[in-house]
C-alpha cells in the first residue's frame, strides 16, 4: 500500500526540522559505537569490581559473552510493576541458556499517579520522568553492558527509560512489559460510583468498595490511560517483542515472552551479526508511527508531553502541528475506557494491536520500513505470539475484529479522525482529547470562572456556585508553577455539571490524566501563567470560546491584550513531600509543547 500523503509529508517535515539535531546525535552515537564493546575499555580492576559477585557467570564475563544490563522499575507498591520482582532472575537464567549473562544495572523510581492523584506528591510526578532518565544514566554508566533490557510500564517510567535508552543509543535496548491485571469491576461502574460520591449520593465506604474491586491484583490498571498507551507505543515504535503488551502477568505465555525478549536482546549486540543499536530504532519514522498509534487507539493526552521529550533525546523534533495533522487522517479504531466501556483485556481479545497494526499498514498509515528489535520491519507487529507444544511461536494476527463494539477496521472506524486536536488562539496554544467528547460539546462558549487550583473548583462546586454554562479556567498549574500535576480529580465534578445539562469546558496550563474523558478540556496551554502567559490575564466573566472543531481557544474580552498579567504566590509549592529537592527542575523546565523536559 502506498504511504498516505499526509503521513509522508509530516515525516518529511519532521526530518527537515530535525536535520541538524539528528545529525549531531547520530554522529555521537556512531563515534561511541566505533569504540567497540564497552567492557573492552575497562581495566582489570574495573572488571574485578563489576564481576565480583557474579559467581558462576564470572568466566563467561571474562570470555566476553554478551552481557545484558537490566534496568528495573520494580517496586511492590505499584500493581503494574510488582510482577517485575521475579524478572531479573528469570532474565539471568534465560541469558545463561542463550550463552550470555545478565546483571541488574540499577533501579529507577516508579511512582503511581493513582496513589498521588489529588495529593501534593503529584507535583513530583512529571519530573520523575527526568529522574528516571538520570537514574538510568547512572546505572548504564558502568560501561559493562553490551545491551540493555528495560523493565517499566507506567506513566512517566517508560518515557524516562526511553529518554535514557536514546541517550545510550549506541547499545541495543529492548523493553519488557509485565501486562495488565485481569478484569475487575467495569470502569464505567467505577466512574458512576465516583460521580455519586461527588454529589453525596453514596458514602466513602461504597467508593472504597468500588475502587478496590476495580484495582484488585498484579498488573497494569485495565483502563486505557497513560500506562497502557505506553505499552501500545512500544509496539508501534518497535521496542517490544511483537504482541507482548497486553498478555496478563503470571501466565506461561508471559514467562515465555520474557525469555524470548532476553534471547533477542543478546542477539542484537555488537558481538554478533545483528547489531541493532537503539539510535537506529528511534528515528523520525518510528516517532510518526507512535503518533499514528496514539490517534488510532484514542490514547493518553500525556503522550503529547512525553513523545516530544523522548524524540528530542534521539535528535528528533516534534511539534503540536505534527500531532494535529496526523490526527486528521488517522481513524479512531478502538473504543476502550474512557472512550468506551471495554478494558484493555477486551481490546486484546478482540484482536488487539496486531489487528490494528495490520490494518493501518494496509491503509498506508504506518511506515513499514523501520528498524525494530524484532528485526523484520513493522509488519512483524501484525503477528501475535502463541505457546504451543513446540514452544513460543508467532503467526499472523486476527484479520478481522472479534468485537466491532471495541475494535473496528480502518475502513469502518468509530470516527474518521484521531482523538487529539491542537488548540490555539489569544489564550495560547495547547491540545484537547476529543475522542470521548460528544460532538455537540465540541464547541463551548460561556463566561469564565478563574481558579488558581483544583481544590478551589471543588469547593465552588460543593457551594452550589455552578448554575449556568461555564468555562472553568485553572491556571498556575504548569511545570514551572508546581510541576504540572494531573487535574484528574476534577473529572467527576465536571462530569456531574455536564450531566445536569450545563455546557462546561476546562482550560488549563496543567494536564489531565491519561483517562481524561467526556468533558472538553483544553490542556497544556502555553505559555503557562507563571511565565506571564495569556491565562494570567483572564478574569471571571470573560467570555471564552473553546472550539474543538476549528482548534481555537480564545477570549472575546475587548481589552484583553492590554491587561497586565496577574502573578500568584507560588512559595507554598516549594516545600513538603520532597518538593524542595525539585526547585532546579521547576526553574529549568521547558515548554509543555516541547515535552516539558529538564534533561533534554
């Protein structure tokens, strides 16, 4: 199939824009690769320290068998990362059987946005991505590894690991997932209880009961938020073994896939004949494929922050206009909560990513001619793994959806365009996830109510102050203000107002959850209020228009341009729950439209 003209044009535009940065990056990676296997440059004393505790593997390490560095985000506070507890030993055993070795290079922090949602700790969440990249850099700095495997799943963990993998792009890298927890209480039922709690219809006991029935075991949360969007991304960008994203933890197939990933990683090192460094995988086409996957699945708004940051680490420059243009031509093929009632297990059973990638390739909406860890171009990711008496095998995935209420072909999608829209106007520029917003709510024009934090919005709601159509503006929530915490706690409140028949929208320089849903929300607005951005000029009562059809966020106030920008007392954001440690991050963070990065 001929590549879609828009996909081709966006790719060419990104390549041209990135030419200088990408060239410099590749020159550095090639120079590092030419130095040969990293351990060859270690002294005897260096090596003795690195191998001292390796027991039976010492001889292999000295004989230059390929050595894997394991970077793990394991902790048992995150359900998605708890399965990683047993992975290092499994990887070491698989490496030995394949003639190699493996060592845990280091661990990285992994925080859960579900735990910190609405709490002060959420102000560290976005910056944890940079900490993860830095920690991975420390782990790999020992120069004893011929390839790396990365164990991570959730919101900031995978992007941080990708940034580091790109920085060490001269060595191969492969991402190994843990899979989603089995299905529990349906997400729509959980959301209904949350709204009932917000209005006082049920007590905290019923809310707790619903939450525990939804989040109930090891594995990734089953809604299609940032964690599962990350897993989709790793397949579309060729960093997973094909078909591995949504296989449940603790199953024989999951174990076999981990073994296969270990063997594959060992085969990609410069010591063999299939040398595949990460810098060759993470090129402009791979990032375009990632954006296509984001649109086709209706994925997390957080990836609009993470993809540009990941790309810059690989010398590639993405802009919001790229997301917008791709969204215009990529159909929405999936309905997974919050865009629908199904969860990721249902999506996987219906045909999953293998079906979707095959469809998008046939429609000319993906680059097939890319380098992947599977080594066969992107068409390998239209296959799915099975475990038979002969062992692990890959075969062609589903050729048709097994449930067209969850997954549809590219020729008959849920809607003809993807789920994201660039927003711009005299209030700045940002974006909106529209895949779950009803068409009649794509344009909202109403007086503004301006708030400095989400708790004030909730207080106004409880006081009964929202009685007419309103555009709720929550400012001083950008990365420089307070680390850009998610404002997901507003979702039940705004949904209640919408269900009461009011037209409501949210405009903010903050961000929403990967599960942001049916309320029109213009988010990541730049420049942020703390930088004197336009949101700092808004006043209560100003008429604001949020137009997702034309991609416009603007105020109709006549004297708007001549107004001074207000300032806020942000001194309270600098201490408590570790926020003191992140002052340098807040002072040096980039624009949200460029990924809100600190280290890239």
